[in-house]
C-alpha cells in the first residue's frame, strides 16, 4: 500500500537511534536499546515512556526522542507493564515484588513482597494497586504505602492483569476461571469456569467482560453476574488481551491471526493473518487503526473496520510487547532488546506527521506550476483550472542537475513514493502512483510531499 524511501540519516541521542527526517505513517522515529529482551508493554505518561526489560530494569525514556531519563534495577526480569498514577510508577518483577517508583526520578518509594513471580501488570484505581502473582493470589495494596489491603487466593498462578470497573476487580487465573472480586474487600462476587487456564487480561466495556482463554475461546460475560453472553472459538490459545473499541473487540491468537469480533454478538467481522503462528501481543486501537505485534518480528497497523493491512514495521525479533499509542506515535518493545517509537496511522489529525508541521491546518495551497521543495514535509498546490485533473506520475522533480519524472525521483531516493492530502469533511487520504483514481491530483487541494534533500523544485502539470 505504501513504498517508503529508507535511506534517511540517523543520529544518536542518549542511547537512542533517532530518525533524521520527518517520518511517514509506519516509519521509525527512534529506537532505544535496552540490556536485554523487552517483552514488557510500554506506558506513556507526561512525555515519558516507561517500560521493563529482561535485564531486570525499569526504564524511563523521553517520549519524543527516546533519550534515556532513568532506570531502576530490580532483582529479576521485568515482564510486567508499568502503571503510572499520581507521579508514581507501579510495576511487578520476577523477583516476586511489586514496586512503586518516583515517576520523575526513578527513586524507590516502596516494594511489596509476594510469594512468587509477578508477571501481572498493576491496575491503579482510587488509591489502590491491584495485581496478580504466580503465588496463586490477586492482591490489593495501598498505593501510597504498599501496605496490603487484601489478597484473594485462586486455585493456580495469576498471570492475568486485573481490570477495575466500578466496585469490582476482574482477573483471570490459570485455574481456568475468571474472577470478579469486590474492589474494597476482595470478597468473591462471582467466578466463571472456562476450559483451560487464563493468561489473557479482561477488558470491561458497557457492562460486559471480554477475556480470552487457553481453551481457544474468546468469552463475553455479563459483568454483574458472570453469566455467559457469547463465546467465539478459534481452536487455539488466547494469551493476547482483548481491546474493545465501540462495537468491536480486537484480539490476537496463537493461530497467527488478529481477530475483530462484534462486541454484542461475538460474530466474526474480520481476521488478519500475520506471518507467525503466534500473536501474543495485545492490540491497541486508535484513530481507526489497530496496532499489534507478532512473533514474525513485525508491528502491524490494520484498518480497524476492515482488517486491511495499512503498514508493518520489521523489528529484529519477536514482538510480544503490546503497543501503546500516544500523540500520533506507536511505542512497542521487541525481543531484539529494543523499544521502538513509530509514526502512527493516519486517521486522526494529530496522528499525521504533516499535520504537526501545520498546526493551524490550512490544508490548502496556492496553485503553483513550480514549487520550491525543502527537506522534510512540503505543502504544494496544483491545478489552475477546476475542470481538469493530472496524475502524480506526470509531475517532474528538478533536483538541480537534471529533471526527473516523479517515479524516477522516487527510485533515486530523493522523494517518498506517496503524497498525502486532506479534504474537509472527508479526512486524510493517500495519493499513490498505483493507477486508478487514487493517482489523480484534485483541483484546489493541497498535497503533502516528503523529500530528502534541499535545493529541489517540483513542476506540476498545468492544463
């Protein structure tokens, strides 16, 4: 769907590799190399990215540049995804502890010792921290002091991360059950028996609980009673945690697919097949797009309505980490030891890199036949007559020493393949030279071009 020029300069800032030019959707903005595998899922808060690593550390990175801010050394692997609340970072570690750290400095605030590994990611609500442990228990801790408020013993390890809604906490266990516990007392409200253990973390929406099981089913339960509303079977394990957005539920499966199900009925809307047998990552949904990692070493952006492939980014190894989307960027970890920041999709205004270059969003440009181009994003206008259209392939780039047709300039690595436009009431679109109507320049519309060297001019055909 898109072809991008990858010969862009890179620079290093505080251990991060940073792209030297403005990126298009799906392009690398920066990457940071930790000391080991990054299976933890990043959390973004107040301009910082918080993430754990198998090097036993919790990292804080600058969200804009990937620059190192601080790290905190725990006693073992940090698989848990950090939670940030009231200037504190809460995270579990395989040293059997839950930690509270100062979000600004990484200074130790408190830790709580459980009876075994803490894979579970904490949920913070109302001054309390809820988290599971492999010691078979779900815990509620005081967020300010780490003092235990209550614990609830299930029948097996709790890898699942709790979800808190209203007066209830929902969590899965390897004893094959989903539990609903009272948030203040830990008393059992209800439990639901599935066929095999649960590592997926529940999602709560509109009075329903959505959770996957290792019995190969996605379950929808009534949040108040725990009664089954529907289940959907893929025949393979769900470790991925579902994401609910509007009328749809998105989840990955060990059958190498990402699924979109109707939230009300469980009916299949679409599925997308990745190149791996396992999608362990949990989807993130934003701006009309689904972002998810796969064990084929890629991060995917899919159209949330149709499942169509928008872009994918190749990392160096498995992507079990679940993406976080914030401010037009996608943050995700990989087993290649890196944390990645990628340009997000193109659905929301704030997610388009060219829009950030034009905060007032003129979106239109004076119709020129010749436009000076600088490195980075350029807004051009085209066509003096409203009754004619021309094709992007008809445009010529003057790069100083010779004139190049558009496709020749793409091949030479001085412009990006696609152009982007915005039509009020319609939204952004992609102009590519793939033939058909999407190849045509429209009268009165401004087009964004990404170029890679100074001193160029674009010659737009004028009828």
